[in-house]
C-alpha cells in the first residue's frame, strides 16, 4: 500500500495580501501593525463572538496602557468592533 506524499499547505491569497500591507520593519509598533491590519480587514466576515471578545480585551487595554498611541489605536479598534457588532442582527 502506498500513500501520497503530504503536500505543503498553500499560501492563501488573503494572507499574502495582508502581509504586504503590514509594516515589516523591526521598528514598527504594535499600534502600527494593528492599524495596517484593520485597514486591510475592514470587509472580512468574522464571527460576532470573536468581535465581542476582542472588544472586551481591548477596552481593558485602553484603561491600562499609558502609551497614548496604543490607547488611541485600541480605542479606535473598540469603536470599530462595536460598530460591526451593532450591524449584526
């Protein structure tokens, strides 16, 4: 009995497109990474539970961080998540 050799997973077009939009420099901050991903992912469907969980985690981060750029990015993301959650239904 012979078995076919396992084929390596194929790169998905979406993944390749997003990786070109995300800042790859070592100096890119998490806020810059998040902003780039958000810009690329605004129209991608996601389960509402994932949005709700992310909003809760980011709301806690907004309250905890002293980094103004991180706070602004997290607050903007929370607003976007809440907007997306409100559109479901």
